[in-house]
C-alpha cells in the first residue's frame, strides 16, 4: 500500500491543472481497484455550483451536470451535513430518499457506481470539499476493504485536498497577503457593497462570524478600515486584469 | 524518539502521517479552536502540499504524540505568504541556510503537568529541530507562533528573537521570530532538558517493494 500512496503523492506533486489531477486520480483508482475516485469542491451556498475532478466515466459526469443531479445527489447533501466520513449506496438511507433520488442511484449503478465512501472536508463554517471513493462491488465487501484501508484512504483524501487547494482554487492573495477562503468571500461581498449583516445572510453564517473574518482581513492587510481593504482588493484586480 | 519524514518516504510513514494530522486536529482545532480545515478528524492546510519535511515524536507504543513541519524559506511558507503582517513591513528572511517551522504540536499528556516547567517531550522536539538544522547546515529556523509558545521557548533556553510585534490574529496572539541553530543552542537545550544523546533518528533505506 505504501507504494500506491507514494506514487499518488508524487503524482499530486507533479499535477498543476485539472487534467493532471484527473490522471493522478485515475492511476490511484486503478491501483486501489476502485472504479471511481473523485474530488468535489463545494460551494458555500447549498444551491451553488459544485466543481468536480473525477476518475468517473465522463459520460456519467456530463450527464450528471446536465441533469443538475448535484442539487439532489444524496451524497452531496449528506457531505453538507456530516462531519464524519460515511459509506453510501445499497439500502443506504432508503426510506429517506425521494423517488428522483432512488432513480438517480439506479442510473449511477448502470455506470458501475453502486456504493461509496465519502470524506467531507470542512473549515470553521461548514463544508468546503468532499473526497469520494466509489465502487461497483457489493456493499459488504466494499465496506470490508474500506475498513482495512481506512487510514491510507483518509491520508489520500487530505493530500488530494491540500494539493487541489493550493493549485486549483483561486489564490485569495490580496496585496501579497494570503487570505483564507472565508476571509476572501466576506471581502468580495464587501466590495459588492454588502454589509456584514447582508453577507451573513448570503453565505449562511452568523453576523458575528462575518465580522470576525473581516477583522482578520483588516489585521492581515494592515489597514484600519474595511474601505481600505476593499480598495486593496480592487487595486489588485485592476493590476491583474 | 523522533523520526524524520522526508517527502520521498511519505509512503513508508502512512500510519505516522495519519496520526500526525489527527494530533494537529486535536491541538489546533479542538484545544486551540483555530480557523483550520479538517476532514475525518484530521487537520490539513495548503502548505502540506509543498512537500514539507516532518519531525514526528513516536511513543514506545507507536503513537505519534508530537510533530513539527519544516519548509525551506526560499519557497512559499507561512510567514512570507500568510502572515507577513507580523514582520512590521520588513522582508521575510530567506536563504539556503534558513528553514521555516510551523504546526508545532504536542499531545496534552506530553505538555507537562506543572506550570512553568517545560516537559521532556517539548525539549526533545526542540532538540530534534536543532539537530535537523545542524544536519542541513542551517543557521536559523524562522517561525510564526503564539506568545504562549514563545514563553516556553524562553524557559527552554532556546529564545525566539522577534522579527516583529506580536498581534492578535483570530483568537491567538501571534508573533514571528527566528531561532538559532548551532552546537551551542543544542548543548543548552540538552543540558536544560536533561537529554543524553541525539533526539532525532533518520531512516536510511526505502522499504523493500
């Protein structure tokens, strides 16, 4: 197993765009004998766009986004709520699924996706990404191999996240200073003229949380007012464009 | 005992690395309540994608109870890219003989029971950092830390030379500083910590296929 992991992190290290990541995921999925391995970046709002890098068959992912399955996909919805990793598929949560969700799982099965293991990734405010290992196996044997390889799968998941975070996410650098994703989000809404209260409503966190992030933005950028921070962001964007 | 985990050997230390991220979760998320990203009870940030070298403290039973992350100062690092505000407008020190340490963590049980007394695990990890530095011909380790760790460093006789003013960041009072790497510094730490030999052990071959 350590060779698979070493090849995987070496591959991540050499990956600099979504295609590089995809082939690294494909190679690892093959080595782990899993048909699918995926990284989903979750939007702050539950109805925002999910971006996906996956070793899934592209015919399935294209179909998935065309039908806007991300809005009803029970795995995405569960990853929004859950802090803990979870196993899904085959008798999972059946009674809670709507008819459309049941039909969605049946369609996924046609593409060889029957069950999976999903690791949600969160920051202080909520879900930001999820890593999924999916399988066409019977649930029972899949759970056995997940249990056996739990540590390495978790380490693969966070390694994947930190590389994706560094190379594929917007850089969040303002005036040479790295802001966190939430700090950047709050600052961007401030540039749109939104108050802390309005931003809190938009991104679904508390008023105090937005104020906390904006206070950190001011400290990190070494400015006294939010207006100055907004000016720094705007100046940077003019220079970059 | 401390082990040195370099990027080419991550695969040989899957268990230890998983435990390290879990330790960081317990310390930075649970105990200190920092704004960090977590998954499956582990903490990770984008600097972990820069192929850092880790020093890990392993107990007799194999449990990882301490860690520190090391990155060259000439590449991206926390002080230069995330917290330059702590430098009061000065340039971030950089050079082949300077590395940065971050995510220094020790399990609660290894912090020591008595206030004002530095635990032997803390001395061991500090000595390991100096030994690593000497083995790579470093002169300095720079770091972003908080005033709490700054006090511990002073008590351990390995004082932090401040690179800027301490500032409130999130819920902690953060400070940037540099630490001396020298034989003298190592001897002082060994003497103060009652350490009798090397703290850091390094694997010399890759595991067989």
